[in-house]
């Protein structure tokens, strides 16, 4: 089961020659899950080779322009390319008014339905058969959400030799046990899934902070995550300015990763003042060594737990 993060845009506030505005895509099998949609996101999607007519859900963290202004252009591009699948958009209060004003004032033809949902409380925002998207309120200058993609536990490994030893014939009864259903054999014996299967295996988890100050809510959201994607807009030397503007420094993001026991910390939302991001990386690594700062269009594959 493939799970891949594509960093479409990693800049903060204004684009640079090397970094586009915030947008991250998680590809899970055939699903495209987009987190934030800065200006020019559709061009980055095309450059990354991500299809624009696939099943797609967009999650907006907050209503600052660098995180949301890419939606109109992306939707128009999708229509011009003949998209026919529905598009779902989730975001904080204000996202509906924003999209309605675009559709009312910018005259372009829509080739597909667009459904917009406002998130008003913490918890499960979106649920699929195999995963859930959770949202909690971050600490920023306006209402802002942090999101977690959490896969549901997978069934444990099935042991055919145990089923055979218990007299379970191969076929539908094996399938039932693999689906977690206990069975009764013709002689009246009950065989439970735990008799022939290992315990459930944990799924993978990716957390995206959006714009935020260090937050205990994000610590809990990111607990034991495979990847925490956390903003680090300003260096440690500008910690006071970061506090005033509702942002985080590399050391503050690293402390969150350390407390949450994540496997990998990825820093993003890099201010245009840093043409060389190594200073930010070095500051974070002093606290959390397994830290990375991606370039635009870089990808990270998340392997399945064994």
C-alpha cells in the first residue's frame, strides 16, 4: 500500500525562485489528499506528474492568502482539462464564503461538482474505509487547523498452517477469519481470528501543522507519527518575531517532534529571507537529529510498518 508525500510548495507568504507557496499532496494508492493550496499549485501538480482527474480531497488550514489562493486557479485548470470527478474541500469557517464569491464573480465553466465543508470543531474531519483525517486547532493569528492522516490498523498476518492444524478448510472460512469473523466448524468448535492471525498491525500517520506557534495539541496529534510536517518560518534568532506573528522556529518545531516521539520531522513554510535553509536545519538537528527540509517537488515514501 503506497503512501507518498509530494511537497508542491514550501515557502512562506511570498514565493521565491526556488520555493512555491504552501501546498502538500499525500498520495495514497489512487487518492490525492492535498493540504493547503497556495498560488500556482496547479502548475506544481502538473510538474509533479499528479493527475488532475483523480479522486481528490483538499484540506485548507486557514484563510491566509498564501494557503488558499491557489484554489480558484486549480479548479479552473481542472475544468479546462475536462475533470469529471467531484472535488471536496474542507477548511475553517470562511472557506464557503470564499469559494462562493469566486464562483459568483469569476466567470468560468465548471465541468465537475465542488463540495465545500467548513470545519467547526476538532476531531474526525474526513473518513475513508482505510484512513481518517483528524483536525485540531493550531495557535496562529487567525483560526487555523492542523491535520493528521491516520491509517486504520491493518489485520495481522494470517497463518495458513495454524488454520489447517485446527481443521479449517481452505476457502470461504479462511476469508472470514481474515476479515475478523469467528467461525464455527461442523463439529461445533469455534475458531477465532486470533487463533490463526497475528495481532493487528498499526497504520501510518502523517501530521501537517499549518501555521502555528508550538502547541500541546499538535504534540498529541503527532504522537508516534511517522512524519511531522511542521512550519519553521523564522530562525531561532527571530524567536520573538515568530511569537508575535504566530509562527515557530526550528528549535521550537524540534521540541514538538521530540515530545511527540515522531520518526521524522520535516520543516516547511520557509521565509524568503533564507536563500540557504541550512541554518534552519542545523538549529533543529541540535534537538531532533532526524530532521529534513525538502525542496519543492521532492517526495518522501512512507513504508508500511512490519
